[in-house]
């Protein structure tokens, strides 16, 4: 995507990906916002769990540092939007937005902002690949939901 600059002059790399989903937006949002299902579609190497209202704990190979880290989490059903960010690692934030498409399908857009990360090169390519794979896994999870419900 592009790279911006904060008011303190810190570089911010912005990454965004969009994918069609095989269900209406409310079903997709239900899967995407359910903390107990997230590990099924988030990038392998990232594990999250609920840590109380408005917070998550994240750990794994993709999380900087050692151990688990607390993050902020907000799911807005009326806006079909999920937002998150690092509490103890404020260099990471993102959002996921679901929108209806034609014929009973929908579309998901995921946006990630990373401070002090390049927006080109091997690391940026890895972030884009992780986003694409996660959206593929989310589409698979949604398809399973629709199939199981039908």
C-alpha cells in the first residue's frame, strides 16, 4: 500500500487486502468478530484469546518479543467492523470491514498499520502474503459455516 508519517516523523507502513466472501455480511462479521474462532483464520504463528471486555491476548511467532501481549479489541456489529491494536506494543493496529455484495455474498477488507516497518521489500511481501492467506482461511471458515448451517 503506502507509507505515511506520524506527527513525530515515524514511518508508518499501511497494508490492505480485500477478498470476496461466500455469505452475507452478517454471517461473515459473526465469524470474523468471534474471538473463539479467530485462531482458525488468523495467520499461522499468531494466537489470540479473550482477556476481558475490549481486550485480547496475543502470542506466537508473529508477535514481537516474548510471551503474550495484551491488545485492544473492538467489534461493532452495527458497522460490521472489527478494530484492534497493541496496548503494550502500540506500533501495530488494524481493522476489518465487512460489506454486502451482490447475490448473497460479501466482501472483507483488512487494513494493518505498522510503525517503523518498510512498505516494500521482503518483510512487506511477507505481511501481504499473511494478509492474503488469512483472508483465504476466513473465506474457508465462512464457507464451512454456510455449509454446516445448510
